[in-house]
C-alpha cells in the first residue's frame, strides 16, 4: 500500500469537474445498449459492459473511498470479489471468463452503485486529503478511460456476433485518408524515450531513458482498406512467405482469410463497425488486424512495422504527421517490456502494468474509440499478437 | 412433410383452451427472471430462457402457421434461422453454443413475438383444418412443455453460477420422503412396453412391443440426501470399484466430489435449488446426479439401476408406488434406443427423437420441474451420462 | 481375490500345450515388426505392440505366478506398474496415453520377460494346484488372444500413418463374398441368451437369460465395399438425415468422408490393410467403420443394425449363415450392458468387463484378426461408437 | 534460391575435414541410444533422434547435392517430404507432431542414408564449385550442430518420462560454481551489436548496429541449485507477485512447483539429467527453467534478467566472465526480433530464422549440450517462454 502522507491538501483545480465528466461519459457510452447487451460476455477476452461500469466504480471504492472516507462502508460486500479484475493483492477475484454469468446484480443496481460512489467521491473531492489520494483519483480516471475504450470494443464484438447487425451509433466512423503514401525520413541518433514532466502518465512510460535509433522512414498515413484489399487479392492469406510462422499456423487453424469484421456479401466487401454494416470504404484505414496480419501486410508491401521508439520519436519530432491519434492504434514491432530502470509500485497498484510485460506487443497512438484527452506520444498500449477486436491498424516503416 | 389430408375438421374440444393455458404457463415461468437472466447462456448444454420462449413460438409459426394460415407472413424472417433448434430439414440453424450472444432481438420483442403467434393461432383454432394440423398443435404443446422444464433447469444452472445465490421461487422444493426403504417384487414374464391408445405420445414410445422381464424388485421410494451423504462419507467418490471406468475418469478429471448443487459451507452441507441456498434436507431426494453418480451409488448400496422396461412395467402394475412422478427423473440402465419396428416420421418432424438414439440413457417418471399433465408411464426422457443439471435422481432395483 | 480352494488338482488335459501354443502365437504376430514398430503408440486408444507382449505376460505373472508359485520373485519390480492396464485393485497404473514413451525396457528384454514367465508357467502347469488356478490360466490365455487381435489392429493403425504404406503380411485379406444379398427370416419368441455349459466364457456372457424377440430378418452376408461405395457416391457423408446427430457432428468436426483406411489416389479408390495398399476390392466386406458409419449406411439402405440378441439367436439357429465369424466384427444396435443378474467377480479379476458397460456398443462375430478358436456365438466384443481402427463391418437387419 | 555464381573455386581449407568431424559427432551422440529410443517422440516440441539424423542429412541432400551434384538422384524420393522440417518453399512437409510415427524407414536405413550422403558430399568437397556452395556447406554444418544439441535435449526429455530413470552418459554434468555472487558493472554508452567479420554467423546476428545501453551490472556466475531451492522454500511458486501474469496462470494450470527435472524423493531433492537421477548438487547451475521461472526468480532476488544487448556487450568486454559458455543457455528479457535493417535471404534458406521472430525470447551463451566451437558472443538462441526442456539457466542483472 502507498504510505499516507503527513499533510493534507485540497484537490487540484478542476479535478472534481473532470471526475464528474469522465464518469458521466461512461454512462453515456452505455446508453445505446440494453441491459441485455450490457450483461453478456461474447468471448473470454472481452467483458460485459455492465462489468466495466461496475469495475471502474470498484476501483474508486477500493483504492480511494475505503482508504480515505471516514466510516467507510462498502456499497455491497459481494462486489469486492465480483468486480476485482486482476489485483491478486486485493484478494479473491471472480473468474474472468465467467463475468458474463453475473445477471445479478441487475443493471439498474450497478447504475445505482455508480451513483452512490460518485456522490461519495464528490464529497471527498471537497475535502483536504494526502497528495497520494489525488494521484489515485487521477489514476482512477485514467483507468476508467481505458475501460471506456473497452466498452466500445467489447460491445462491438458482441454486436458483431449477432446476425441482425445491430447499430451502435450511425455516425461513428474512422477518419478516411487516401492519396499517395509518403515516406517521412528520420536521422540516426540517440532519442529520449519515455514520459517527462509533471503531467499524468502510467508507470510503464517511465523511466525516461535513451535509445539509439538507426535512420528510418515512417509512412505519412495509415494503411487503407483499399491497400489491404490489394494484399488479400494478391493471395496475401494464402502465401506463407508473408507470414510469421506462428501467424501462418493461426490463420490456417482458424480459417482466417480477412480482417475480423470484413464480410463478403454477394460480390461486395462490407465492414461491420459501430455504425453497423456498411460497404467497405476504400480510403478508410484498415482496422481490426492482429499483429500477424499487420506484419504480413508490411512484408508484402516491402516494408516493416516501426519500433515503438521510432514511433514515439517521430510523433514528438513531427507532431503534424496525420493519423497519429484518434484513428487506429498502430502495431509496433516492439514487444512490451519494462524500460531500463523500471520498478513497479508497491502494493496492488503495482500490478497495473508490469506483470503483463511478456508476449504482448506495443501499440502506439490512439483510436476513434479512445476518449478525448487520454492519448499522448509516450502512451504504451499493448495486446497479444492474436488480438483483433481492438481498433488496430498499421502504419508502415522502412 | 406430412401430407395434407383431403378433409377438414374443427379443433378437438378443449384444444384452444389448452393452447392458451400452456402458452401462458411459459410466460409465467419466465416472470421471476429479468431480461438479463433470460438472455444469458450459462453453458453450451443450456439455452437462454429467452431462446426457449422464442423457439417454442417458432415451432408453432413454422410447422403450423406457415402451412395452414392463409397469406402467412413471418413475424420476422431472421427468426427462422435464429430460433431453429436442430431441424436440418428446415434450413440453417444458429449455432447452439452461441444462443447466449443474441441480446437482440430484445426480450420485449420476443414477448411480442409470442403474443403475435398466440393471436394468430387463436384465430386458426377457430377454423376447420386437416386433422394433421391439430396433431401438430398438440405436438407443439407437448414440445413447449418439454421446454418449460428446460426453462427451469437452465435458469437454475445460471443462477447456480452466481455467488449471490439468487432465489427463483422461495416455495419450490421436491417432495421429501424418508423412512424405511422397501423392496417391491415383480414376477418374470412378458411385458407389453410402449404407448397404447389414442392419447398423445411421442414417436419414441412406439411401437408397443413385448419385452421379457426376469424377476426383479424395485425400491419403494427415491434415494434420499441422507443416504447419498452416507455414500460420500464412505469415500464414495474416492473408491474406484463403485464406478464405471468412464465415470471414474470423469469425476477425477473434473474434480467432482459431490452432486452438482451441493455446497459445504463451514461444517454444514447445503443444496442450491430454485428456492436458493438451503441446509441439506435429509429426507428430500438426492437430485442433480449424473448417470455415473447414480450408478456408483447403486453399486455401493449393493443394488442396481432398473431397466426402463422394469420401470414402465412397475409403474403400470403398481401405480401406487410413491414418487413415480413429480419428484425427480429416475436414471435407468437402458441406453436410449428405438423400439422394435420404430420408424421416424418423414420430414422435419421426424428429426424429433430418432437421431438422438445413441450414447444417451433413458430416464423415467418426471420431476418437480415437469409441468402438470406432461408425464405418463411410457414417457422416455433421455440425457447423456455426464448430465447433472436436470432434476435427476435414483430409484434402486435388484 | 479369489479364494484358494482346499484341494489341489492337476491341470486339465491339453492346457500346457495350449498355453505354449497361444503364447508362441503372440511372438509370431510380432515377428514381422521391428523393435521400433513395436515401441511406438500411434494414438491414445492404441497400445504399442511391445506393451501388449509385456502386459499379457504381466497378467500371468501377477494373477498366477505371484499367487501359486512357491518363493515367487518378480522378474522386474518396475514392470508391476508399467504393464498394469486398468486394474485399480492391483495398484498404480502407468498412464495409458504414455505407453509409447517406454523405449526402456528394450524390446529384447520384454521378449526375455516372456520367456522367463513361460518357463515358470510351464513348471507350474506340471503341478497340482487349486482349481481356481487353472481357471485363471485359461482366462489369461483368452486375455492374451484378445490382445493378439489388438496387436494386429494397433500395428495396422501405426503403419497406416506412415506415408510409405508398409506391408505387414502380403497375404492377409478378408473373405470376399458378393452376389445377391438375401434376407433370412426369424420368428418371434423367447430366446435363450448367454453362455451355457462348462466351456470357457467371459463373465459378460452370463447369466444365461431370456429375451423376447419380435420377428426379424438378417442379411445373408456382410455389406461389401461396392455397396458402401454406392452410399458414398449417393452423398452418404453429406446427407444429415442418414446420420445420428452425434455422428453427424463427429464426421463434420473431423472432416470424415470415407472409411478410415480408404484412399482416393488419382481416380481410383484403394484400401490400406495388413497387406499394404491395394485397389479397392468390390466384393470384400467394408471394414473399419465406426458405429455411426455402420448405422448411417443401414439407414440409407432402408434397413437397420441387428440387436445383439437377434444376432446371437440367428448365429445359433442358423450356424450356416456366411461370414458370421472370421471376417469382420459386426456392429449391433445394443449398448453394452450387464445381463439380468450379472455380478462382477470379486477382486481385480472383477474389473475385467463390468466397469466398461456404458457408452459402448456390442459387436458380434469375429474378424480376420481374431485368433483361431477364440470366437463363439455368445461372445460380446464392445467399442465406443467412434472407434474405427478395429476390423469392424456391417450385417444388416430388418 | 541463391544465384549460382559464374566462377568456381575449391572448398575452403579444412572444410572437408570439418564436414567429416561434425557428421561423425551426430552419429556418436546417437550411439548410446537404441533404435527404439531414436524412433519415439516424447512431445510435439521434441523430435525423434532418428528424425534429427535424417533431417540434417536431408539438408545437405536438398540444398547442396541436388543443386551441385551432376546427375543427382535422391536417395529416396519419399524422404523429401518426410524430413523437411519447416521450409514451405521446398514443398510439402510431414506434420511435426507425427514425426514419432515414422517407424519406417528403420533406424539402420537412416544411418545408410547418412553414409550415402556423406560419401557423395565427400566427393563434392574435392571439386570446384561456386562460392555459394561452400557457404551452404558451412550453413549445413552449423545447422547440424544445432540439431546435435536438440538430439541431447530431446533424448533427455524422452528418458525423463521413463520411470526407470535411464542413464545416457554417467559422466555428463554441468560445471558447478558456487561461492559469493559478484556484480560486474558496465557504463552507459553506445554498443555495437551483432556479428562482424568474415567468419560464419546466422542471418539473425546481422546487421551489426548500434544500441544505447544505460549503466548496468551483471552477475559473475549463473544462479545455483541451492539459490533456486531457497526461492522454492520461500514459497516462490505460491506467491503471485513474483510472477508475470501469464506465467502465474501457466504454473497453476499445469501444477508446476519446481523445475522440470527436479524430483522430491522422500525428503531429498534429486535432479534428472543425462547422467540419470542424482541428488541435487547445490553449486551446480539450476537448469531447465522456463522464461517465467527465470523471471520470477530474478524478481524474488531483487534483480532482473539482462537484455540480450547487455549480455553481448558484457561477453565481448569481459570475456573472462565465468560460465558465459558451455554451461547453460541464459534467458534474456529481449524478445526475439530482427535487428534494424535485417533482411531474410531469398528462397528457402531465408526461412531459417526470420519467420520465428515473434513471441519468443532470446537466450545467450551456450550449454553443456552445445557442440564445441558452435557458440560465440553474438549468437542468438530463442525459445518460447514456456519451454523448459532445453538446458536453460539464469544469469542475473541489475
């Protein structure tokens, strides 16, 4: 556990408003979904939306209210196990693949849980607390924003399994940007990598350290649906030399021949997304690729994926590069590993990032599903190589 | 498809009222459950309650309205695939293990589907139709009654996976009957087995035929929780000689040490059921046993399971035997097989029973979850040997 | 354990010679195979030939020498676990799927083990022993004969996985018998089923008891390759209505489109067998079918599989029926179950048959791989419904 | 395919002798094993020794004889598929998990295959060939040396599954080195990483490039059995905070509580190895750890695993560091990835390394099973994180 400081301070300016805004945004994201939609888990990697709504609330209750609220009482003792995600240090966890079995508590009770915790947090935010407390509130908000993206990716996956092709938001679409792909060159040299300054960052963005970069070039935009279709039509999914060996086995074992949400209806390609089923938009970025698909495409295109260090250096040196943020997470060839000198925090909060640093690959940027203000050039997202249900795309490097 | 007859007749007396009553009972069974409860599938062998409500309706729409209603139009074309269970002849089927992904159509729309089909059926029941039609209506009602039992078994399984131990009906409990177990003797001879007469039966109850029975004895009542507990306490689950080889492997691979819904809380045994969690009732029948557990218990007790022919003969010869019906389905040692001369009907309806006649075992009687009027001495229920989520119990034979 | 009797008798006439002959036959069956061939296990259901050679020897050592030989000492203590098959009462068992890992003891040491036990048994056979002992020797010989068939089926399976199509015996082939299929009719009545008399039988053939048989007809010969090919060419493997539901799932999940050892090379069908690869012989019996394939064929042919009682009754009433024995085991529609009044023997020997009496189906007759003198009309072979690597065929009934 | 050069040269000095020596060493490694030992595959990740002997020979036949031998004829056409490992470009491959089914060709025929190819290669080595050819011969020898290590690791795994604890070589043991562990410090700076010069290296060691290293310290020796035992006794396998999340799941799902070849017999720890079973040697290096175990130990010890760049830099800067080579492969925290500017070769040879560059981790150094002369500071070995059957150990870093 973090040590409680000796002195107390008021909440940083704007934190209470920000707390209210972030929390309200989660509820807004769930609004187009029914209680049924929010209860079901479509695969072990995804969680029910109701679970996301409850778990983010549990985070504030467990790590803040329980420690700083006078005469704390749990909203419901059972929730302490039900909505713990992966914090071994906090106690028992409900098994992840069974989250979709929790039809009780009902949806409205989870909403009541949110309102209760919000009200108590609002009270706490008016008081003076140790500086730790405010840092934890900020961490809780960043955590909730991560789950806001998962609400969308997990809901989309559920809806995608429904033959009725339900629509979540008829206006949702990624930025389309075709035209000539250009290569932006960067010189060799030592780059400073990692977060700097007082603003919030996750522990995995630190310590700031040095990486030597050989000269490289980065694509001016993301790979488009039209470009990816050319790969498919050039027998991309049937040519082993484009693929990593493990990826070749995976696509053959699972009969994968196209991106996750592509559908061939009659003669025409369509994509499923938050706005439902739509004809494939040629200039829109290709989305929902696994690392293996991203890598195979890059090999076919005579290019490669960037390292996360190249990406970060470029994003800082050339912030005018299109589609860095807000369109699609961009696979890098960097496996998720601690930076030199990285130390996980003590206690449960220390389980946030470090223990996942193996057999996953770093994605940089952010997607159309990432909440406003959550992304930054040093941000490190990460997923296993087979993951396809996130808003993942490709920016090429050479 | 059944051939349409040349002449038309009115519905048998009482059929319209019976239709209304059976259909209303399904809705009543679902009433204590939320839309969330009804949407979730807790395992591939179980189906969501919403699916049961829709599929039973689909049966009437597909096999009756579509054939006999003038200017038929489907309530929703998509439902024809979504709610087909296993009739290959009718067309595509939605995959069974994914029934729990169908959060759309929403619960209220399925209820509207029921009301629509009910209204149209009520109209049809006032008309003159070929005799086939009325036979199919009766089959549809019997089919719905089977699903009424599954609504309860599947809902119970879902609730059982919830650590909050939700209650479905505080008054639901099987008949308790302890006291000395007596053996009722039957002489050897040729028994007539199978359905006779004009009343409804399923095809698997025919043709009526002869079976020679050697002399046997049947227990006067079902095995109780207290008796089964003695088996457990005598190392029943740790002694291989009580078990069929496949059963021994199963309980070891799945770490099974007690019936499905038994819980040891502190020092006391409890059972979970429709009324929630309750201390183990010693004189209540032991429930939710697999065939392997039933057989192991019988071996331990120096007895055996009856054959389905012994059971049927006894039930007809001694209808005063306690707990024949309404308490628990009773495992027999008979594998589910066609009677001599059995022929499945032509067409989709012929898929009802025959194609399941392998690697399943016959259960006789009926349970507390079986709707009134659905059981009879010749009725053949059947499940795979590992199944435990049904209301299954044991009556011993010698 | 069987109780040792109070009095001693000499071995029955001819037992010593029979012992020597049966044991020598096992070695002869292994002779065409290399030490490598004998060491490898091609699937969990099959065992290495070396294991069969050792296990049958272990049976005599454990159940006879250890109990009746003065100053018994095990040939090798380790073999007591390594070569126990499934007798829980005897102690630990080496896991079945890992039998193929036992490259030590080497092949020649297992042969030495056989010679040592044979010599000691030869000595014992000259002495007077309790009658039990001689019964156990006979059981051991019958047991060894069962493994002689498995030596052939398991070796064939191993060789079948080798793209070099190795030949075991160029002269081995089942009896071919085409021509018009005739139907032999039998009247209804009470049949006496099960073994009678003093000759050896397995416990599962007893007690002799009565079964009522409705009138039936039995095919005069087995189904031929040509007939089965007609089923395939009539879309037999693509038409669900011919198949039991579980069988339909199985052939689709495993992409099964033909019998286990059929190969389509260019335009011509071939079969693999003990004599290697050969063009399909139209009048030879179709072999290596699962229960599901046998049943689907029968359905397609407008017939059915016989029950084991029909088969036994016919084999006794009409012993001149062709291909009853020595060609192919014949699937029956009877699940493997105890006869009325069946009791397993006490002790380890009692594990021989009874504990397998679930989810398996009875095969009657015998095959080209069955040793001379091992079959009889009351013999009950049994395998799970998916099994295809035995010499299994079809005789139709109506 | 590599282009054939226009001019021809004689083989480099010593290549013919080296060819003979390396090839003879493989046969020597197989000599203590029987034909049975060499035929069996103990798990899908391992291959039979016979397969290694044949596949290394296939490499010379396919990539050298077939291209450079006048009037080439395959020793056996079937071997072209049977002994292709993973070269998609060369044609069909026999499935890896089924290599253990190939009891034919027999062991002696594979030895004859080796002799035949050796004789023909000896002839070729006397001739003038394009420079490519000699490079390929060297690649073939390096490839064979890699398989020499696998012959030992795979044979050890097979023997480890045998309850008789067979001995391969009573004198085989890793170097023991206890005493105080010291930390050797290295300054920050740009390191040159990767192979330089004309000597042989694998493509994955190139291109030579720059990496910035922050200051670090490296342990003076490997972690010992005694130290690892202290980790176990401090509840190392029961404390989630030491483990990566995926590793924690793995050891719990597979009930892993100790290194692969550790056995607790009575009160005493033993290890199984090439010399059979022996009491645990406290100062010997701990061997046969997965990446997860190595990482968990390092976390427990307050240290970490080195990166592959740190290891390489240290091995070049301080070649006097003990146990760099010849004791145990040392897990690094670097995932296996291409160096900047890496390009796989064209054609089948290009499949050697690049397509495995995902979800594996780099090991540096070499082990007691690595053939003499095969290791160097820039060598990159790699295995998936769960692999335990290699001679893998731990050198700590800070």
